[in-house]
C-alpha cells in the first residue's frame, strides 16, 4: 500500500465511507480498463457506498433485533458491487429513506 492509498483509506474512515474504502481500487482499475471518465468513476464509487448502505438498511429491517444489528456495525462493505446479491425490490430502491444514518 502506498501513501496515497493510506490517505484515501484514512479519509474514507473519517467520512465513514466504508464501501468506497473497500472498493475504490477495484473500481479505479475497472475505470481504466473501460476508459471511464473521472465523473463516471466517482459515480461508481458513490453508487457502491449507497448500495452498501441500502443493503445494510434492508438487512437491519429483517434482523430479529435491528437496533443491535446497527449498533454492532455489521459489515456489508466487503461485498464488491458485482458480488452483492440484489435483495431490493424497485419499491424499496425508489423509497426516499435516510440511508446516511447507517
């Protein structure tokens, strides 16, 4: 890991962007391979974070004890955006929910 990776990891931790921290390198490689713009790369990073938070929110709803699930910091950020199962229905995905709390 180089110093830039360490700075990115540190910034993601301070901003609580766990999914971005876990996936930015893979997404950067994909962006280079597919010749994406920086805006596309940034959009993919933010989508990965939102997907992880949405998944955590949905999993918390189906947990026997949602508060304990959220307080224990259950980790869903280690799933890459290509491995994560699609557990969302269009209704849930389009809901206006505050996903920044998770």
